[in-house]
């Protein structure tokens, strides 16, 4: 009987010790997970949706909407450059992106209210960066053209489906998709290389 009491006491003590250790380590573990999760998500900044109120606003003139579209592309270029900067941690990228977004939205509000915006000229104060942005913009236009051509060729092929054998249709479809992907990957690689160069400017 005495042995049973001792055994029960020993088991209870061990269980209490385990619970105590878990309680002590739990906040640290949770904090660590939260920090890891926060850092992994800190680079994600939803900025494109912030432009929708300007784009959908019928009170903004077509000229100003065109200027806003240019600023949006500019911001997208800079956001990608920050995202690919190996010198910045995920948290630092998030901070820089939020700061940049705030700056652009502030300048767009100035533009809408008829105030002078210095953001565009400030961007082009660096001729090398402006040149890289121009190259990036040209590649983006090529990418848009490629996607439009692919959609057109895909539609044309689908209209020919009934006049082709199943194997021939499948073969042409795969070739079309493969060529499109190869050209798209090449353009994206060149765009990424421009962004990487820009991070060192």
C-alpha cells in the first residue's frame, strides 16, 4: 500500500513537472512562431488595391488617370526592386514597401488636388535608374503583346479543332503553349535582371 502511494506521488510529480515545463516554454515557442510568421508575411504589401478608388473615380479627369497609371507602374517597378533586394530582410522589405506606398499615395492625392507633385522628377533625377525603368517598361509592353498574340493564336487553334485530328490538335496546342511559355520566361528573366541591377543603383 505504501509502495502504491509512493508510485502515485512520483507519477503526479512527473506530470506536474512536464506541465510546468510546457507552460514555461509555450510563450517562447508561440512568440517564436508568431515572429517567424510575421517575418515571412512582412514583405507582402497589398498596394495595387489602393489604386482602385482612383481608377474607378469618374470625377478624376482622363489626363490625371493617365498620370496615375504611370505612377502605378513606377511604384510597381520599385516594389519589385525592393522585393528582390538581397541586402534587406523580409521585415525591412515590408517597412520600405509601406513607406514607398505611403509616399506615392500622398503624391497622387496632391496630383488630384491640383498641387505640384515632385515624385516623377525625383525618380528621374537618377539617369541610370530612369534608363533601367525605361528598359523594364519596354519589356513589359513586349510581354503584354506576347500575351495578346498567344490568346489570339489559341482562339484560332480552337476554331480549327473540328478540322484537325485529336493528336494533331493536341500537338499544336502543346507547341503553342510551350513557345509562349519559353518567350514569357525569357522576358521575365530580363525584367528580373533589370530590377536586380536597379537595386544596386
